[in-house]
């Protein structure tokens, strides 16, 4: 049976502006670069299909209802409303489905974008988009948003070959009560300002939200689950997370690099790497959060970052509950630590840790572990059920403890040296084990100098090259390493090879080049690689003391 062909252009030309017309059933085939310049409302009957390589809507207001469209729509200075429409490019193979340009306003209500081989929506030049109850399914990239405002309410983003939303610089995007399920790349890339609320993310093969370049991300009342990478990756941006759930994440729940922000009233459960990782001079405040079950640590503060953490619970980790590595935990108050395998609290690699009014319940190997130049100040603490020691210092770590209680259910109360204790209960039977002066640094197996053999994950020196296992776990910080590296000084006088003024106090991993921390932070603003050999994506670790 032949499909009836409909001359839509003739119907529009015979209809006064701002009127409503009904079209179909049948096939509407529009010539390439057809122009609509008249404001009108079009209702399509069932079994009507519209095909056009490029439909241009210029300077008018148009409403499409029940349209089944294959092709590309380009809008200039127009207001377009789509109600209950379906879009694809299976016939035309066009690059974009809808392109809103030059201060256009696009609204989609109860629409479906499905099986789009390239890109779905593009907004640019102060145009905006509002999508309600709309489905994006099996699209290569659903939305690219530039320069103005986009809002998505009760939308489903399902199965993309790339990302669902790319929010460009100077753009504002609001996502409310949506579902993001199954993306190959990051579900959302944001370098603008974005608010995400009451939304669920699941089954991502990459990060669920990535933010860069002075962007802002506000996340409230969301669920993040079943990601094969980090859920939130925040780089050089501002972050606010409130009342969210993170679970079953094969990476970090939140990875923060050179950022400021707050995290409150959230639950974190079952992530492969630390639930929250802070690095490169980040400043965060965390409050009223629950951290449960991590094969790594719960919260790690490193690389010159500063953290304030209050009213949180830590339960079930294979490494540390809360740790600082070359960072500063400025305040930790009213926290509870349980079932942290290696240590509930740790400060190392010149880290600073101030903890008060908290309970370290255990069981754990060590209640508080301080090593490699780390420092901890504690007050009003209850510490117990430690299999090795309630408190242990090694390799230049130091502790100042006041107004606390060390329970006798630990094997050893204090182990190490560099303790300052004042008004601590149970010190009448303190059972201190004073270790010998710490080596600087010597192989844990044979005692040889191992200063030229550093782990590629953390930069610690624990074994000489002859004794070092090919891969394994650092016996100090318990990070897994793949190999060992040799430090490469870039000057003969221990100075930084870039500024030639400061001492080279840091090592770049995995290449091994030495640099001062000040120069690294300046370099990192423009490049994430090594400034000497151009190795991509290096990490910076402090050269730490071992005595």
C-alpha cells in the first residue's frame, strides 16, 4: 500500500500565522534547507513521519505535537516547543538532530530521542533548552550546551556511546529528578555551573560526573551506584555535595584535585579506592557522613590539601579510616572509627593531623599510626582494641596527646618514640615499647641503604633493589605498587631543576624526576605531565624523612 505524501509547505502557506493545523497520516518529505518563518502550531496525526536533511526555523514561534521526525532542525532566534515527539537520524544520518542558535528557546516535553548515531541536541549563542519527561536512548552524545541555560526535569538518559551531557564554559545546567544509566564515557562533562538534584546515576564505564576549569557543581539528594570508575571527578573547581548515596563504585566515590567545597549528610559504601580522595591543595569541609566498607581507605587528604571533618563515622576498611599524607587535617571532631584494618587514624609524609572528642573503637592493628615526618595532636580521645599498639610512631613521626583514655585491651599502649602525653588515663600501666632509632631509610629485609629504590605508587623507600618484590603492597602506607623507580635529581646541589632556588623536596611519579613543590604547583596549572620528560599524568610525592 502506497504511503500518502503530504505537502506540508503548501498547508502552512495557506494557514494564517499563529493558527493550529493538523497533518497526516502520511509522509512529509521536506527539501534540504527548508525554512519556516511563520509562527504556527502543528499537530501530527498517528502514522505520520517527517523527513528533512535540514529544517531551518528562523525568527518565529512554532509548536510541534506528536511529530515523528528523522533529520536535522536548526533554529535561529526562535521559540520552539516539541510535545510528545520522536526523533532519530536513521534515514538522514545527520550530525545533529536539533541545533538551537542565536538566543533560541527550545522546550521538549514527553519526547524521545532514540538510536542517534551522532549528536542529539546542541545549544549555543545564548540559547536555552528545557526538557521535561523526555527520554534519550542509545545516542552517541545527547546534549552539548554552550553559553546559557539548560534544564532537564524527570528525564531518562539511557545507553550512550559517549557522554550524555557536555556543559560548556559559562553555561548553567540544572538536572532534576533524572536517571542516567549506562554510559561509555563520563555521563556528564561540566566546565560551567551545574546543579544536580534527586537524580540517579548507574552502570557507567567511566566517571559519572567530571568537572574542570573553574566549574561549579552542586549535588543534592542523588544516588550514585555501580560505576566502573570514579563517581565524581572534580578538578580545579568548586563542589557542594549534600545528602547523597554512593555505593559499589570501582574507583573513588569523589576524587578532588585543586578544589574547594563541602560534603555533608552523605553515605559512602563499597568503593575500590578511598571513598574521598583529596589532592593538590584542595580545601574541603566534610560533616555528618557515614563511610562503610572500603578495600582501601575511607578518606585520604594529600598533596598540601586541608580538611575539616566533623560528626562522621568510619566502619570497615582494609587500610586507614582517615589519613593525611603531606596534607593537613585541620580539625577532626566527634568522629567514630571501627574495624579499620591497619589503622583507624594515620598521619604520614609530613602530614599534620588535629583530632579531638572522638572514639577509636577498633578492632584495628594500630589505633593511631604516625610515620615519615607525620605529626598528630589529639585531645579527649578514647582508643582501644588495637592488636599491635594503641598509638605507634615510626620513622620520625610525633604525637602530642592530652586528656584521653588508652584502653588496656590493646596489646601495647604506646610504641615508638617522640611522644608528648598529658593527662592520659591508664598511663600507670603504659607498657611503652621504645624502638631503636629509625633507619634513614634502610631495606626492611637486609638493612642496606634503599634510598634509590622508591615505590611508584607512594614514593616510600622500604626495600633495596635486590630484595624488592616485583609488585606488592607498601609496608608503610599499604598502597599497592607495580614497580620501583630511581630518583632523578635535575641539579648537582639538591636544588630544584626549574627555579634553581628551592630544595627539590618532591618526586614525580612514575618518571622519578625531582622538583620543588612550589614549582610543581605552578606547572600543574597549565600541564598535568612532567616538565622535564613530558610524561603524561604524573603524581607528586614528598621526599619524606625516615628518622
